[in-house]
C-alpha cells in the first residue's frame, strides 16, 4: 500500500488589487506592523517630523509608520508594482519587476531632508556599481533591467505559516533567472542579511547614513554613529562558468 506523501503543497500566492480597499488595508497594516521598529524608518521620520526628545519617542509608532509607507506603496501599486501575500497575509512582498514603470520606493517620498537624501544617493551609487547603467531608447541613461524586492514582511499580527515567506520570494527569483536579470534589495535589519543569503543573495555594501546626527537605532543623537542598511544582490545566475 502506498504511503501518503508528507511533502507540503506549495502555498497559494495572491495578488493585491490596490483598488480593493480591504485587501490593501490588510497589506499596509501588515507592512507597517513588520517595519514598526525599523531603524532607517526612525531616522527618516524623525527628520521629517523634527521629532523632539525624549527618545525613544512614542510618536514613532505603528500608525505613523503606516502613514510614512503608504504613499510610496500605493503609488507603486498603481504603477505596476506587484503586491502579493501568502498564508492569509502571513507573508507580504512588493516586487518591482522589469515591467515596472513607476518611481522606486526609495525615491518616492517628496519631503526629503539630508538623511533621506544621503540614503538615496548612496543606494543609487551602489546600484550603478553592481547593476550598471545603459542608454535607453529615449537617449537617457538609466539602470540595466533588474528586479527589486521593495518590501518583504512576516506579518507579526498574523499566525506564522510555514513556507509563506518563500512563497512570495522564490517564484520571482526564478522569473529573474529566466529573464537573465539580477534581483536587488536593501535589507533594513542585520539579521535579515543571513535570511537573504540563504536564498542566494550576497551582501555588496553596508550603507551607513546620518553619522553625527543619528544613533545606530535611528534616533536623533549628536555625534551618533549613524544607522545602517544593507545592499544585496542576487546574480549568481549571471556569472560566467
């Protein structure tokens, strides 16, 4: 008698329609909850709000993080970014593929001070170095085609579902391989670097911003060491044998 298979069936991945308010709200709430303690977000928001002491400040909370992230995510979704979830919103991701024609989330905020500007500049320099530039049909220079994992979140407000995170990542890595393009991301937590390495990403730069004005946790601090993000690329499939 045949033994029943113990192999887990792949989780279904669902696309989020940005015009479907209930789904979009669940997506945004999950992203905000996951990134509520992000050091980079603290650095950016305290600059925007001119947040007064004491630090940590209770004003940098989940609702404030959501207000910070919502415009860029929503604009991206309406410009072709792929918002997906698996495991009943246990895992969430935002992908900008080669067909994306909107503004990358990194460049989406309009209220930009020196710290956010420094981040944009350093990220662009990294992408120029590791992705490269080419001249487009309109004669302007821009990045070579690539996939960008703009957000990846394990929603802390939902039960963890085994395989949910992989379900919203691995199919896009395979698509990038099939298209012959790299995948780029900026990790916001040091421990996330090892997770991405397990999928085949490599760390190419540690980007430090706000030196002299922000602590390692992103709070205003005179003489602070600054806050870090981690530029990573998935490109082993592009290497020559």
